[in-house]
């Protein structure tokens, strides 16, 4: 029996893939998820991939007594904390709900960890902390810019809270700054489940290819980039998931009981929106209907990760290509359409 790891938000997109990566690496994941933005069908998908049930608490993470009892009952050794609201637009409409949920649950979680003497925490952060960088790629030393959204601010403040707690208390924590996770498990048993019209590019592309949306709108082609469309660092969600296992291993083995560090998780490569469309067309074998629309407010022009530090210290690197990620996203969409 491997170490038991609590995965808050473990039924979500990145959380569920991380549950797979943990189990495959010999850990025993336990899920805590209130299913406010995830589906119970994820548990069925996990069972088919892993051949066993993963223990799951369908409860809110902001519950001190519950956390302490889960920690004790399962003898939890570490926590990967995904549970959070994540819609940028909604965060601007409902700032208090975002601050209360995203920061409240983090504080409650760390309180319960300290009370039970659990010292390893992996936190989901975001490359939004870099804002519109002057010069990509961004390293972890690139200055953090004022957040452009309430959601982004919850990630920045979350990082600061964890850093301060680690300095004062015996807590080892790592913030992982995600770039753009895409794709799905290659089995197509789990993947992204956006509610309503997707905000993100790849689910919008796959839904358009499946005929659920008429056409993709590319948000602007007059940016100062080679083809005029925005550039992002797209990373296969299984590569991202595996990085959490590496980060956990790193924290657990670290001698400094006050360890706090941040790592970029991206592919290290920038691709434009048009490049993504072209690559997707090659994967699916059909042209994708699209048109150019106006810029989307708040969009960063170009950002991609320098992943040297993650590779050097965590011993992690991506293993899957952009094409594989798009093929897996497409397979998942086709499975959803057929089910
Ligand atoms: N994008 C687009 N059309 C869409 C959705 C996204 O052109 O329907 C572009 C968006 O402007 C950005 C890129 O795709 O340049 C990635 O957007 P996404 O929302 O997936 O990620 P984020 O903006 O958070 O990096």
C-alpha cells in the first residue's frame, strides 16, 4: 500500500487525470469533491482505467471537521489541492463567492493539515500570475503582475498565503503554475466536461468539429505575433498530471520542513490559435469552420513557459506532443457524442 494522498477537486478535469497518475505511480488517492462543477460519471471512468474504485467524499472542501476526520481515517500523507472556482468571467461578477471559496477552503485546509501534522501540500496555481509578460518565455523569476481577474487574484493571494504559512509553520508546499492544459486520457474514459458553451479554445474546437457549434470564432488576428493570433503554451493534461506526482515526491523527500517553491508547468513551446486549428484539422482529417472575430477583452498576447527549473528540480518533462493532445481531445469528444 502506497502513501495516501487527498485530492481535493479530484473529480475535475486536471484532478481526475492526476488521480490516474498518482495511482499509476503507486500512491493511493482519495477524492474530496463537491461535484459543483464535475460529474459523478468521472468516477466510473476512473474505475475503468484503474480497475478499482477510488474512495470519494462528495462534500465541500471548506469543512474543517470533515478534513480532519478524512486525514485521520485514511492516514493521509499529502494533499493536492485543486478544489476551486475557475471561471474568469464569473469571478468578475461574483468576487466574494470566489474569494470565499478559493481562499476560504485553502485556509481551512492548511489549518486542518497543521492540526493533524500533515506536511505536504501541492497547490494549483496558474500562469495568469505573469499577466501579459514583456518577453516570453517566462521563468519562475519573471515578475508577477497585478492580476487581471478576481480568479487570477485568488491564485496570486493563495500563493502568498501558502508562502507565509510555510515560513512560520512546519509545512512543505509547492505551487504549480499551469499553462494551458488540453487533451484527455488516451482511453477516452475521462476528459474535460465544460458546462454550457466552452470558454476555452480546445473544447470549442472539438465541439465545433462534432457539429455542436457552428463555427469557431478566433478572437483577433491583429496581434503582434507571426500570424496575428495569440500564442499560448498548450500542455497535455496527462503530462501536467504526472508533474503533480513529481512535485509531491520532491516535497516529501525534501529535508527543509519550511519548503516553499513555485514551478512552471507547460510544454515550453508557444503555439498560435491558427496553428492549433491547423494541427487539429490534420488530426481530425476535416477542415474546421472558423472566422476571425474581435479581440477578447483581457487576453494576453503571447505567453509560454520556461520549464528548465521543473525539469532540473522535479526531474519531470513532458512526454506527449501537441498532436497527441489534440487527438486525445478529439477522441474524448467523439466518445461524448456517442454516449
Ligand atoms: N480563443 C479563441 N476562440 C475561442 C476561445 C479561445 O480564439 O473560442 C483563443 C483565446 O483568445 C486565446 C487562446 O484561444 O488566445 C486560448 O484561450 P483559452 O480561453 O483556452 O485559454 P487562456 O485565455 O486562459 O489562455
